[in-house]
C-alpha cells in the first residue's frame, strides 16, 4: 500500500497541496473559503465536504483513525481511475469486490470502509474540479498587473472579487464543464455512501439470530442509510480532522519560504531566467509544489511577472 502521505503535486485544490485526505479536510475547506468566488458556490462545497467528512467517519475507532486508514485512502486515491473504470462495468453492489481486485489494497479493511473511501475519493474530486476552475479563473486577474492585483487583494477585496467575477463571465463554457463534472462526481459519491451504509448495517447485524428476517433488515438498513445520523457522523469526523490553526499557517509559511529561497537561488544563477523557466525549475526539477501553487507564491513574493 501507499504511504498515507501523498507526494507533493498529486492532489492540488485551490492552490493547496493536499498530502493526507484524512487529516486535511479542514485545510481543504479553508483553501476553498479563501477563493474570491467562493460565495456563489458555498452550498456546493458544503455538500461535498459534509459527505467527505461522513465518509471518513467509517474509519473511526473510538474517535481515532487506525494506522492503516491513511494508507488505504492514499492507495485508493492513486488508483481512482482504474477503480472507476472497473466499477463502471460491474454491478453497484459488487464495488467492494472490484476494489479488492487491486493487490495494493488492504484486504483487512471492511467492505463498508472501502466503499466509504470510494465515496471520499469521489467527493474530493468533485471539490477539486470546481475549486481549481475557480482558482485558475482567479489567477487570470493577475495578468492585468500582478503587483497591483496582489495589493488590491489586501486593500480592496471587494474590487478584487469583482474583477474575478468578470473573468468568470468570460468563460461560461468552463463553468458549465466544472459544474457538470462536480455533479457527476457527487452523483457517484451519493450512491456509494448509501451502499457503504448498507454494508455497515450488514457488518453490524448478527445473522445467527433465529429471528433474523431479510425483508425487515433491508427496510431498517435503508432507513438508517438515509437518516440524519450522517450529519452526526460528519460532526464526529470533523473533530478528528481538526488541526491547530497555527499549524496550517506555519505549513503555508514554510512552503512560501521554500519557494522564495528556490526562486532566489535560480535567479542568482541566471538573472535572465524567464517566467516559464523559473516555474519549470521549481515545479519539475525541485518538485516543491504544483504549478498553480508555485505561481501563486511567486506572484505574492513579487517574483512574477518577469
């Protein structure tokens, strides 16, 4: 299985490099909240994040995640395309079997946990496709005058948001694609979480009891799958995901410092280095972060445009 911490650049959401889906849902939420165009899409992100939190709750044991949970999540995220392809040809109820075909997956995980992890992966992809479209739209604003726009972000955020809104209106096709992709991922996630809830009910049921009746069980299981307990579990998972705000800020500060130091080093070695080559050096050669993240911090640091 994969290490629970994913490599830099594997998953980037709104300029934030995600390394651990179990522990960084709060960070993802913070990243999307900082988007200039967050407000019109607040309910979209809320829906997806609540579902992601609920999905992680299937791994909770006495309020904590077992050691293997992070590795299973990271592995399934890496294999997401292959799993989705195989699942598209199989019956929905056979999703756990489809996932177990991949030898990298921990076979000791319960069916409900595997299906819930599939839900998590789908909901995260929904967030990613929408957030990154908004983030990239926002980056176009900096093409006007990077220094002026960076200052405007701080001194006149309303005007900055208005400029971002203008950029959004220039690409209605991109918005349609982002919205449709979001709904596709969320549709898959919604179906999967219901299946995960059913598997959880099966796992918790003592079938050796002579009074066990399939019809009654299915009726009760379906009722529970659609019940308000989802929000309660989401709240429990949310508590497990929280990290101190100071840690988030320190992580961002450390990343900015790494990008700044690397940029200084490359510019010192080649004062005529182009914007394209500078970004390529930091992203491809040094692997510090994804291109949108590197560009964001280079702009903030005054290194771009060149």
